[in-house]
């Protein structure tokens, strides 16, 4: 029972900071929320429109796209002029999602420029916006991707009505979180899985982490603490979220010149979500992620860092620091190359920062939250 209770406490504390990564082999066998393939992006030089995206003409065109007739029959320009980067900004969908909806579900059919890049029209963007609204209402993309414009307009009108009544204006992610929590509460695993699957088709990974996964983890922790959730419900929720994060991780293979970051927890530390979230953030920033898992001896961590020649080691500490923890940190400090930096996060790392900083031999950098981690990964 104590083991289970300690496991559940992870939900309350693991996201205090992101101090490492957490992707294990078994987690990769979870549900795939996007297709196994990830199509190579268009030439980065072609990600934005050849014309200035802030051109008043373009801005006027897009402003008029929200003024729809009651039957959804407004016609929009079919002239191909927007490249994928601009489409992503105008629709709120990631470039990967746009490509999946296009190729797997036939939602739109962009044309190609003379150089081979996709070009999208105002009509395409309007349709993508309506499809997004339909998915946010709970419809599967496979069911709505080929609907006629008039039917899509009816669905998007319902979404606008919800916004006008304030149901999701301040927090557009609240409905997803609420549906997920309610499904877990009644042990409806399929519905809970569907909810986060839809989120994965709509939002980029960092948005999912910040606005969906993290708040859900806190909510689960609070419900467990007040005995509103049992251990079984906590396990259902965390297993689904773990599979989601791992599936998203697979979409970001590192490039040839990617820098390496090693992520782990030391012996006795088994809290996973902080490091799993960190793995995903690092992958989206183009890093080569080497995940060693939880509860690893310091000697193995040091050996791996040296073997892969990583200049960054990320650790997470959530459990109260013991003599064993201190000794493990000393082993790491004295065993790592001098040019290696250690990023350390987690609830206990924040509380015991003075103790950690007194361990000589290495440069320790305290990571307070996922935003700070993301900022450092961009440098």
C-alpha cells in the first residue's frame, strides 16, 4: 500500500519542475495518436509566404474569413498562395497535423508551387479552421474530414456559440480536461483515450504539455489526496497520459547534428512524469534524447554521459533527499567530465537547492519549471 501511495504522490509533485526525460521501451508500445510516418517538412526556406504575411491585403483576406453566411455558403479564394508555416499560424494547427489531415484523411488538396512546395488557398484555411472546431467539439477527424462545407459550417457555428456564452473562451482546453477526468472517474478508458487522442491531432506537443497534461496531473493528484479518486483511477489516467507523451515523442527523431542530452533519476527516485515531459520538450527542440529511466545508479549515469559525450545531464528529484541521494549526487559530480553541466529539477530539488549547490565538482543548474527548461533547450 505504501508503494502504491508513493506512486500516486508522483502526480502531485512530478511536474513541479522538469528535471529529466522519461521514455522507456515499454511506453513506446502505447497508442499511436498520429500515423507512424512523419512526412519530411517542406524546405525551411519555403515555410513562410513569399509575400509578407503581415501585408494588409493578406490580413484583410483572413479577417473576412470569419464572417460567414448562415448557410456557410460564402466563397473564398481558391488561389494557392500560403505555405505551410503561414497555414499553421492562421489555423492554430501544427504543420504535422495539417499534413496528416491532408494525406491520411483527404481533408484538403493543396496545390504545388513550381519548386514543389505545398501552397494553400483561403478556402483551404477556412476548411481547416472548421475541421478544427468540429474536432474540438468531440468529433473524430476521420468522421468529419470529407463533410460538405455546409455541414462543417453548422458544426463550427456550435463552437462559436459556445465561445460567445463563455464556455471555453478563457480556456479552450478545459473541455478536453473535463471530459478526460470524467471518463476516468467512471472507468471509461476508451472515452478518456479518445479525448486525449483528439487533443494530439489539434495542438503541438508543448501546448499539450502545458495546457492539458500538466493540469490533468494536478487535478488527479488533488482528487487522489481527497480520496475522490482511487489508486485504480490514478493508474488509468497516468497510463493513458504516459502513452500519449511517448507517442508524441516518436514524431521527433533527431537530426545528424543534434546535441545530446542524457536524462535520468538517481537510485531510489522513481517519479517519472517530470522527466517524461522533459524528454518530449527536448525532442521537439531538436535534441538527441538518451533516456536512462528511473532509479539508476550514479555510476551508470556517469558512464553513459561519458560514452555518448553529452554536455548536458538532466536529473529529477521528487522524493525527500536521503544520505543515499547525497552520495549519488557526489558520485555524479566527481565522475562527470568538467565540461558537463547538470540540470536538476523536481519538487525536492527546489526545496534543497542549498544542499545540492554545496556538492562541489560540477556546475549545478536548478530548473524551476518546464518553461525554464524549454528556454535553455532553445539556446
